C-alpha cells in the first residue's frame, strides 16, 4: 500500500489522462463528483497490477475486495472510498490511517526510529477493535464473511490508535451459514495460517480465529509471527511454553511488564494460545473472543487508580 498526498482534482485528472475508468461502488460517480469540491489531503492507495494484462487471480482478488467492502460498513473495517479500473491496473482508494499498521508499531520500531512502544491499554484496545471487526464479519454480516488473512500488517491504526481491518483481497463470503467454502488455491501468510489449510480444502471462520490468536500472541510477547525459535512459528512456541512452564513474566514483551498489566497480559496470552488450537472445533468463536477481551478490559479499568479515585470521590460527595 502507498500513501499519497494529492487533491481530488489531480486524482481525476490522472484518471482522464491514463484512460482509467472510475468503477462503480454504490453511487461511486456521485461521490467522486461531489469530492471535486473539496481537497482530500491524504489517501491510502492499493494498486493491483500486472506487467501484462491482469491475470485471473488478481482480477478475482480485486472483485472480491470491491464486492465485500462495497456492502459492509463498520467502525473497525477500513472504508473503501472508490475504485478505479483499467485493463492494466486496478486501484482501490481507502481512507488514510495515519499511524500505519500494527506490525509497524510492534516489529519495525528500530527501523523507523521514532516510534514509542505501545503501552498495555493501547494494545488491549487494538485487540478489542480488531475483534469487533472480525466479529461483525462472522456473526452480523449476512452472508457471513471469512477474512482469510488476519495479521498485524493488515490491522491499521488511526491517529488515536483505534484499529481497523484492511485488505480484503483474500476474503470470501460464506454462501450458507455454517457451510464452509472450498478455498483451494487461496493463499494466506505463513505462521498466521491455521493447520487445516494444509490438509483440507474446506475451511470456515475458525481460520480467522486462529490467525487472530497469533496477533494476540504478538501483542503480548512482542515477537513476530515467525519468531518461534526451534518451533519456528510463534503459535507453536507459545503452546510449548505454556504447556511446559506455565505463565512466566519472561513470556511478555518487556514494554508491558508493569505489575499493573501482568494479570491481563497473561489472560490475553492464554486466550491467544486457546485461539491457536490445532483443531477448529476447540477454538472459540470470534464472539466469545470479543466477550473475553471486553471482560479483561472491564477488570483492568476497575483496578486502575483513576477508577478507585473516582469511586472514592463519589462516596465523599454522596
């Protein structure tokens, strides 16, 4: 994905010069004409292209992303503003997420150089926001949507570090509730992919639960998804550590080892281990995962000094 700072007038001018056609989301033409009247300073642009003509897979990914994002609206799913199509290139224009990806804040701080570590309340809120988006896709969208590519690089952060899920090129719609779709040939990201990708053609929404569990492990340990030592993948490493040694402070990212955070961080780590269970049937639903995270947040808020002071003030005033 690339960030561009352009006005919409330049954007439309580029369209006319290259012969690209503005493709239709709901009232996309009206939207673009209306947007001529304002200056849009920042866009998030995803370009899907081929050196030759677009192959079938890229075309399929593009159409899947347009179809799904054109039909859903949720606070924790990135907004698709419009799409542009030609025989040689496909452009998807999203709302700009100022703080970039979760992957950038967890794993690329040394490379960027100016990023402060994410504190525990922020990490927990990011987990909750992401879970809300996935929960909507699995349980509140009709038909249900399996995202198929949950990873920290696809979780984007706004200026207040509220999270939204992006990049729906691999997402698939479940035609019947509870009826898994065949996804032979669909790729994911290694070390986020559930084991059933390797031995069966049909998957359901539990593949997203597995991948989200890996993200929870990233948030709590600070490790990348393929940083599992001899086990290679983080999910395998976390399971082995949990089985052999239980919960140890050494499991947690050094940046969140404040005693006030440890209990909740351990709870989220354990939830990540449960979500990455080898069999889909033993993994919780995203609805259950979201409820668990909300309970952790509520418990953390009740223990916070600010909450205690507020309660004491209320008692004194009554």
